[in-house]
């Protein structure tokens, strides 16, 4: 189960990825105050949820392969493009 701490880490990761300020994997993990293995697990979770993340050696940062952001929130039917 995902807890509020995980959600906060994912939000921080998204912000750092969007600004291309993650650094190398070890640096990124340190900035998140998690182990490198945990950081890889969070990256895997984001990828499993559809985030197009990759590591750019030229930018020395994780980046999104396309414009966008990672969002976790509740939407009411009026907020959605379609109703189910």
C-alpha cells in the first residue's frame, strides 16, 4: 500500500525530474533521504504508472521523455474529460 510518505517522495521526485536536478542515481537517492535501492523502486513505481522516465547522461539527471508531470490526486466527475 502507498502511504503519505511515499506520495510526498513521489511529488519531490517529480519536481526534481521536471527541473532536471536529480543528479546521478546516488545523488538523487541522497537528496530524497532514501537508499539507492528505494530510489530505484520509486522510479519503477512511477514507470509502472506511466511516467516516461529515463536517465540522461548528458544532462546528468533523470528526465521525462515527453512534457508532463506526475500527478496523484482525486478528481470528481466534473473535472474529468469523460464520465464513466
